[in-house]
C-alpha cells in the first residue's frame, strides 16, 4: 500500500511538472496576441482625442504600427526557442504519451497570467543583458567583480581541475565565461522561461550577431525619443561555440537545494542576483556551505529584493544583510572580502528617462580547511 502511495505521488508530481512546462510554452505562444492587445489600448486612447489633438500627433498610429512589426519579429524569435522544446527536460528513457500531449493541448486553451507574460518579456530583455552589446555595461558591473574574486583565488590551479557552480544562471553567460577560460563550470536554473532561451542561445546560435530582437517595445513610458521604443538589439555578441568542444560546461534545470546535496563537491559557488530568490535564504546558505570543498569559496553579488515577499500562500523569509552575514558566520564561513554599495542595474533600458539601480553587496566567503558539511559542524 505504501509503495502504491509513493508511486501515485510520483505520478502526480511528474504530471504537475509536465503541465507547468506546458503553461510556460503557452506563455511564449501567447506573446504576440498579448502584446498586440496592449497596442489596442493605445489606439483606443488615440481615438478618444479630439480631431484637433490628433492632428498634433500625426505619426502616432504610424509608430504603433512600427511597434507591432517589432512585436511580430520578437514572436518569430520566440517560436525558434520552442522548436523541439518538449524534449528538453525529460529523461531520455521517458516516453511522451498521448495523454501528455492532451494535457499540453488543454493547457494551451488556458490564457497565461500577467505574471507569466511578464516572465516572457523579461526573457527578451535578459537576452540583451547577457548576450547583447547593449548589455555589456550591466554584465561588466556584475560579472567582472565575481570572476576576478574567483580567478585570483584559484588561478594558480589547472582550470579544468576547478569545479565552479553557478545557481540562478539565467541565460548562461557567466557560466560560458568561466567555461571559455577552461574551468569546469555548471549553471543551475529553476525558471523554464530562462532555460528555453539559454538552450536556444547556447545550442542553436552558431554565429555572432546572428539574430535581432526588440527588447524595449513594451516600454510605453519614459521614452526620450519616439524611436527608442523600437530600438533593435543584435545577439549573441559572441559565438557560444568559442567554448572548447571537450569543455566541462553544462546547464541543469531544477531546484538548487534539491539537486545539489553531495557534500564537498565544488571548489567555488558563484551567485549573482540569486540569494534573494529563496523562500528560505538560510537553506540556500547551508546548502552552499555543504557542497563546497574545504577551502572552497562562496562568491556573491546582488541585492536582497526577496522575490516571494508578500505573496499569498508563498513562504518568504526576509532578512537584512546584517542577519545574513551573522548566519553565514554561524554556519562556519570565513568572510574574506566585503564591498558595500556596488552599483548595478538589471535589464535596464539605458535610454529610459527612469533609471533603477541596486546598491548591491559583494562578498567572498571561504569554507575553512578541515571543515566538512554544515551538519558535521553543528554536531
């Protein structure tokens, strides 16, 4: 009986995962319709103007048509990301049944939520942040400090002998940069929206600047010039194939704390804008300590936005950096370096009249030599 209950729970979990995957796919498919509906709101407002006022903005409708063309182009890029995507995260020995496809079909009929569509729009901007020339300034502000911190501490070793884990890897650029230097590097990402895009860029984009996307078409406010909303961006700014074919370079889908449980297995864990994605940040810190080898490094840069904060039916432990720091010391970390007020932006439109910046904390913490897991320390 107990075995039957376990099997039933497993089947339910697998079904829920497949249905979630179907909804993510559906949000990409819904992008054009959702975005064009937003344009209709602008058109309706235009037709409520008096004739005299409409004459003062003679190219208003023409600009909306330009924006619609950009949306359609974005949709074509998103469709490329969906090719063969149903096979991406399934075990190779796991057959897809007719019932699975039927559930996908039913999910397609359910309109995505605003939150799901916001994730699609974020992916489009994230492409520029991680893989476009326009995102270079943001990348350098975030990635250069953490890479420098790692390389100055492990640089004397043979790169392929150094195992680096990057939870919350997003579209995989930081993983790529370490792998390009020869390090054994793995990215972990929970968001299927991000994983679909990273799979496309890392595995399907053959040449530099081979695709065009319009990342700012959804910004209807704070535009300095009318043309800024339809500004194009090309990607990727570097060929993902610059990584050696025999490099130990991978991306893993799933929950960080559930996947990474093997003690003393990573030389460095690098997190950028990741810690505050936790429901329970204490669990994140304990997991990182546990999986680091003695003498390994935890390098972090980011704010403490706490993504689940205030959401109904979602656990969220919101701690100050002062509290986070104390917990790290209690767990056993030795803090080697701290920089406060590291100014960074995230998927920021550089031409927008409104700019949003984080004063991030950047730190390097070491798991002392002679220490094993957090549980060993606690005992």
